[in-house]
């Protein structure tokens, strides 16, 4: 990413991914990722541990693949960008959250194995857009960036 806003994390999924579709048919998935950090206290020599929790959002084909492939407890590697959004709570309070908009989500193979299966890319006019399937002889264009589709509805 050229804008300097990029993040990578490795952690465990805290809840099953929630797949939804916008009114325009764009798939999106939301999942929580817990990242554990362990360090040794220099003064006491005791090991300390802290856990940070992050909300991750993925779009389009990535969202559908995440929802189909990953479940609560799975260890994942996520790369993406940080995005802050503000909203009004039911009580009328203004709130703000920072989320990770994922470019890639993958199972961690440090303590697990995975079977990788290519999915067929959707053709133009179908939900998700993009170029045809992997089996086509014509070159397939790189998937468009999130900004090419306008603002995301979150």
C-alpha cells in the first residue's frame, strides 16, 4: 500500500465470520481476531501476557472465501489497512471504532495444515464483478482496489 497505512497481524478468530450482503449485492464479512503478546518483565523476570482484540472486515470474493473456509478458533494471518469510522449508538452517543479492512486473510500454517482450492472468479455482470474464471485463456485483470467501487457501507 502506498499510503503508509498498512497493518499485518497473526491471531485467532474469536467468533465465526459473519457474512452479509449490501443492498447492491456486495459480499462483506466481519470477524474478530485476538492477538496475544508475551514478554519477560526485565525487573522481575516473570513472563507477562496481553491480548488485543481487532475487528476485521473483508469484501467481495475474499469475504465469501473467508466465511466458507474459516471458523472460530482458527489461527489466521491478516494484512490490510486501518480505518476509523464514527457512528451514533442507540442511546444517541457518538462513538468511534478502528477496524482492519483486509486485503488478505489466510490460515496460519504454523500449527495446522490447510487444503487450498482455487475458486472460480465471477464474470462481468455477476455478483462481485471482475474478469472470468481461472481457466480462461485471456489474461485476467488484477481485482480492483476497494476505492474503485466507492465508499464502503460501514
